[in-house]
C-alpha cells in the first residue's frame, strides 16, 4: 500500500529582530558617518564641544523612538512614516509625505550608488590599477539588486559582516586613544554647560542628525518581519541606543585625541582625512589603509540598505494605487517586493547614466547634492512623523501615559529644530555653493503640495480608492 506524501510548503524568508537591526545599522553607516561627517561637525561646528551635539541628537531620537514604538505596536504597515502621518494628521498630508519619501529615499539611493563608484575608483587609483567610477558603480548596483531581489536575509548576512568589521576598526581606534591618553581621552570640558549653546552648535547638531539617518527604516520591513508588532519597536530602540552611544563615545574620544582647545583648528587643517589621519597616528599606516578600504564597503552596505528601504516605499505606494500597481508585485516565498526592487535598480542606472553624461567630477558637483537632498528629506520625514505621533498619542493618552506623551512632544520640537537647521545650512550639507542648490529644498514643498492636491482630487473623483489609502497590515489596541 503506497503512502501519499505532501510536499512541505516552501520556506518563507521572514526577518528576525536581529536582521532588522543590522539593516538599520547598515543604513546609518557607522564608519562612513564618522569619517565623512565628524570632521565637518568639529571644523565648522563647535570644535571640541561637538560631543554635546551627538548627545542632544541621541536624546531627541530616543524620545522620538518612545512614541515611534507606541504607534508601531498598534499600527503596522510597510508604508511606515507615510502611514503614521496619515494616522496622526490625515490622509492628504500622508499622501504628500508619501511622495516626499520617494523623492528623499530615491535621491539618497542614487547618490550612494554614485558614491560607491567614486570611492571604489579612488581605492583602485591608490593600488595602481584605475577602474572608472561608472564601472565600479555599476557593479554596486548589480550586487545590491541581486541581494535585495533574492531575499532580505541574504542581504543582511553580508551587511552583518561589513558592520562588524567596520565597527571593529573604530573600536580599535577608540581603545588605542584610551591606552595612549588615559582619562584625558574623555575631556569633561567637552560638556561644559556654557558650551551647550556655543557658536556653531547648529552646524554640529545638523551633522549629528545626519549621522543617524537610516535608523528610522526598521518599520519599512513590517511585512517581512516574523513578528512585526514586537520586532519593529524593539529593533528601533536597540538601533538608536547602539548608534547614539557609539557615535557619542567615538566623537568624545576623537576630541580627546585632538585636545578640546586644538580640535577645531586641527580639524580645519586635516579636512576630510581627519579620522584616517588619526587612525594612522594611533594605529599605524596599515590600519589607516584598511579603514580607507572599509569606507568603500561601508558605503556599499549603506547603499544596499537604503536601496531596500526605497524599494519598500515604492511597493507601499504602488499597492495603494499612488504609483503604478504593477510595482506592487510581492514574492511571498522570498518575502521581497520584487517589482519595486527592480524599479529602483533601473532608476539608479538611469540616474548614473545621466551623471556620467555630464563628464564632471561626480563628487565635486553631484554626489553631495543627491545625498544632501536625501538626508534633508529623511529628516523632514522624521519631523513629520514626530508631529503626527504627538496627535496620535494625544488621542490615546490614556493608553500612552505621560512619559510617551512628553517624549513625543520633545521629539517633535527637537526634530523640527533639526529640520530648520538643515534647511538653513543646506549648502554646507551638500558642500556645493552653486546658487540654485540652495533652492533645492523647495522641491519638497512642491512635492508635498502636489501630493496634497492629488489626495483632494482622489477624495472627490475616486472615493473608494481614497478610503483604502494608508493601508494598515495589522492594527491592535494594546495597553
């Protein structure tokens, strides 16, 4: 007698909390942030008092995460900030935020792809075998596309290795400075109360907040998470605490290595090579060379993570008819928005081709502007979500309690100030002083207005579709 057998269902690639944390950490890019942003914060900001800026930014984002976790346990959606703004401030503002999210994450993705190519070319020149940046960028696009198309757990395994290695380089540097300087590596003068509002604190705060960009992306993986109600809030808390404490400690030790009084002048003299020069001084030339190479892998990890985040916003909007619905195709086995992933890869190729056709130095004129636009947009999304969360928490204040409410209000105020600072200093963020660049932030106002107008039209012309906007995959009232 034959026994019939039933094939087991294919394994679904659900993401654990640890995997989501690695995606968030990769998006924040610890090594690239410290090498690229910390010298700017010291040289053009408050100098030896720059750790204060990282402390303030970290505290504001921890406060934000308190409200973020509250709404994230009750409203689970791949639309993330778009859905939260719709919940707190209404669907019209939510739609405007959604299109702004596409613009910001798209600009960030394109800029990072080009940056991967540029820095890879610089490494190839250093080893004596120059490879054009466009070829290097193309390899990065193909690699990110394949990894994100296969499944997110494939991407996170690679990103985990990159994050651990690049973090180790900074930890070794920190330990070396402590071994050489002793307690002088932690100068208390950096936190003198008189310096909390010192000249340049706005620039330092802006730079500190840009280092955290990407920590908010955890909610975008709610559809792929094994337990989104638990893992998304937990991953957000873990990520912001890890990122904030590590950045604060490294910034403080860097100031200790330079000396509080000499930090600003030294940073101005060394420019963008400040951290690499310090690694060379305390750990040797080989360690500095390794850090330079790992800067490239850090950029690649960030690009993969931001590419994945942008793809999920495309998927979320396509699913609701705000973008062509064919982009909403989702592979339930590999747990990947396949059409949106391919769309972002194709759009990146088109953008890179346009950059290459200008025949200009991409780092001098284009890459910083794209990354600056993306950074500005994501901080604007954080600020909008923070304000929306306040309204959401007020309506459910009996569940939330005073701690969540106060934290959410503080986060909304802090992120609004951060957004204003970034707008005022946008040419510094983008490092390009061409007059039209200063007006680029206005694109977000145009996008927001267009989204609002489209939402109003949709409410009148297609009320059934409008009623389905801000789709929530899971809604639960928990105490």
